[in-house]
C-alpha cells in the first residue's frame, strides 16, 4: 500500500528487541530482511546504539556482529540514539561508554572495503583517539586502512546509510572543534 501512495522510493527499517539474546534476535531479523528483500522490497536494519540509560548502549561486540551480518547479507543499516559525538567516549551523566558516529561509520565502511574481522571492527568502534582517523580530500584512513571517497559514497548508499541523534548542535559543534566541518 505504501508503495502505491508514494512515487519516490521508500526504505523501511526494522529494529529488533533489546534483550539478553541481542545477537540471536538481530541475526534472525537481518536474515528475515534479507529474505524479504529477495522479492524486490527495500527494507533495512535499524540498530539502536544508545539511550538515556547505560543498559540502552549495546556492546561494541554486538554492533560489530550486526555490521558483519548486514554486510554479509547486503542488508542496509542505519543507527539511532546515542550517537551525539563523533568519537567513542565515557559519559559521566549516563555512566557508560558512548559510541561515536565516526567510529560506527568507519567500522562499517572499512569492513565493507577491506573485509576486516569482527575483532578489527570492534577495535575501530572502541578507538577513542581522533588522531587515528585521518580525513583528506581523496580518502579516509584509520591505522593504515585506507578508504577512497568512492568507496565511502558507495557504502553510504548501500550499507551504512544514516544515523539519528536527538541533538543537531552537539555533532556539528564537535566536528567544528575538530576542524572536520
């Protein structure tokens, strides 16, 4: 029905439950989305990466698992909640490590381009040092893993599409302070 009502392409994203069996739930949902998309549908996986309580923040291991599963199944994904800052850091107010949106995107794009292991994806996700992330007009690199602008554009259209944050000002201010914007 939605396809008939809207002339532009529409992508629907599905989010799974956040329980003690996160990897199993995510795997089932990603596999179901993959099967669903075989019929020509345009559906993606949504991963919640934070919230107002520490328990809302998934482990880097879980994020790496989801990125790998989506990459292997060619299921596009987006990230929501908790990604207010570019790099991973400890938040005193919530009392937990918060994921960074650059870490999340970099890990997915590097995994897509270089087929790095899940442990290496976690290493990118866990890196708190902005100096490890190099940006030029021709490429992005992290600890020797180089990604062309074309690969970034492809990944942003096909795999790691977007992220949501309840703040517009914080991400922009952080990027400006790092001279990245």
